[in-house]
């Protein structure tokens, strides 16, 4: 899979933190940030986000 995940409109709920198994998701001032070097594109964070703030781009 080629691509990356971006964060748009994070509401700081923290649900995505619990599903990232590579440590690619971090918080900066409460907002989710993705470390693309660690992300394996499992999409768990996208699925769990209630605000649809995480998007996969090719």
C-alpha cells in the first residue's frame, strides 16, 4: 500500500491513540499527529475516529 494518513479537523477525543500499535500517532497540543516513518497504514485510526478527521491519501 502506498500513501499516507493526514489529520484534518481533529476534535481531540483521543480514541485513535488506543488503536495505534506502531506508536505512529502522537499528540501535539491535544491534536493527533502521524509520524509517517512509523505508520504501517493499518487504518485502525481512520476506522475508530468518530469525527472522520483522519484521511488516507494515495
